């Protein structure tokens, strides 16, 4: 393959630099595969964690129930949108008194059901607070992040005290 970007990505993975960047989000996040399509960089990740505390009762569990895939947008890298495709494990809770029989690995860098990382939301919020939502949409889109002016307003409303 003659694409120089491909070789940079392979070098990142080989040198573990990109993995180290993701460790800032979650120390258990590991890149399994990288794909590039148009102006989007897809990072397929796994959670490398064998024991997790139930978020409802605090009991430790190592028994995996199932896995699901979650796609979360992150800050751009070198003019490429970044999509994290994370295989998230669900665990059985071993505490018979717990109100929940299963629970998912908690994603610490994104709110529940969020499509974006908290740091991407912070970036959008900072720009959205400095200008109108329409101007912010243009500026943010110029930095290779897809977001609508309505989403900017929702992020500002959610983040404001």
C-alpha cells in the first residue's frame, strides 16, 4: 500500500503511541484494529479488564455475560474524524441480593448513551460558548468534527451550571 498515512498508523500501533493516547481515556482500552475510510479513522477497541465491580452493589465479578459494541466519536487526529468502536463486556453480578443480575463495564470517558467522549463535548462547549451555534458549527466542522448547531446548544445547556 503506497498511502503514507497507512504507514504512520501502522507505526503508531507498533510503537504503542496511539494505544498510550487512548490510555488517557481508560487504562483498560486496547486497540485491536484500525481502519481508514475517507476522512474517518475507525479505532476498534477492546476492554482489557477481567474483574469489575458491580456498579449497583460493589461486588467484584469476573464472569462475562455477553458483549456489545458501542461507537463513540473522539477528538480528531491529523484532520481525520475519530470513531472509537468499543467492544464492551457485560458481567454477571455474583451477589444474589443485588437488584441487577448483569451490568456493563462502565465507560468512564463518555456519559451513558452518549455518542461523543467527554473531552469532545468539552471542546464543542468551549467553542459554542464563544459564538453563535451557527458560527460554532462552521468552526467545529472545519476541525473535522461532525456536529449540528442543535447538538451544540444541547451540549451548552447540559454543561451550564
